[in-house]
C-alpha cells in the first residue's frame, strides 16, 4: 500500500467516525456514553493506537471527567490530577498537539506522569495528545501505543483535525435540539393562545360581555379552581363543541 493510499484511508476513517458521531447525536446521548464512543472511534481511526483517553477539566484545577478504553491508563490521568502536569494538561492549555515517547526525557519533564505510565505498563510506548473542548469544558484526547515512535507527524495533524471537528459537530447537534425545543414551545404556546381565544369568544357570546371582561372571567375561574388558564379554556371549548358521531 502506498503512502497516498494510507493517507486517504486515514482521512476516510475520520470521516466515518464523524458520520457515526452525527448519527449518535440524533438522539439524547448521555455524556459518558458519548465520550466512550469518541475514544472507541479514535482507536479505530488510528491503527497504531491501542488505547484512547479523554480527559475534561472544570474550573481552574479540577478534573471533570476521565473516560478511557483501558482502566489501567485512566489511572495515569487520575494520578496527574494531583500534580496538574503531563502532556494532556499542556495540550489542553496550549491548544497544541503533543507527540512523543515515554523514554524521551519524560521522567525529567513530567516525573509524576512517567511514574504513573510505568505503573500502567506504558513506559516503553508512545503517546499522541490533542486539545478537546466539550460542553464548555477544556480537556484533551490522548492516544497510547505500546510501540515506540508509533505516531507520525501526519497522525498528529489528523488527530488535530479529528478533535477540531468534534466540538462544532456536538454544538450544532445541541443547537438543533434547542431550536426544535423552542419551536415546540412556540407551537404549544400558539395552540394554547388559540384555545383561550375560542373560550373568550364563547364567554362573550353566552354572557354578552366584552373581550376584556371575558378574559377576566376566565382568569378568575382559573385562579379559583387552581388550574392553568389554557386547561380551563380547553375544558370550556370541549363542553360547548358538539361531538362528531
């Protein structure tokens, strides 16, 4: 397989992951499920990645969520939450992609990260980390491989593309849900207004009163019966509207 073919397949893998994300976002998806899927798709998209981890932070120093395809690697970020150090933290704060091997001076730069990685059995492998925003929280997506120099510069660019497209995709889905909810609310409000207007007309016709007096009558009865105005209006309309046989 040529390098061009490999590049095309990698880009197609990102496209498939984003398409799957679109389909998933068509429904209401719990946050932890969505993060787990993002990790799963990342491993499928990058052949050299064995493990993927998403870390989100809330506030200035707290860790909001840690989701990983392998619990032993999730322990790395758990240990780092105390020191606020490591490639994930740097990627999130600097908005850059970090790529490296665990043996490339990691112990000197991030001692706690090196210790945690060794305890998780990743001391001879490599990592690739990119910033990720999710629901207003800043964090990172990190790929791990047991093989040294597993990730290329192209992988770094591709992971950056992957994480950069995730955020607007999720936001657009949220905006779409918000818009549908707003339309549903407006539709319901218009329907309620229509029923109230019908009820006012009935009161005006039967009582020989003005529109304002009819509305005041409905409001007063709504308060006395402790029911919503639109419900009272619907009851009045139902009582006075002949049923179809």
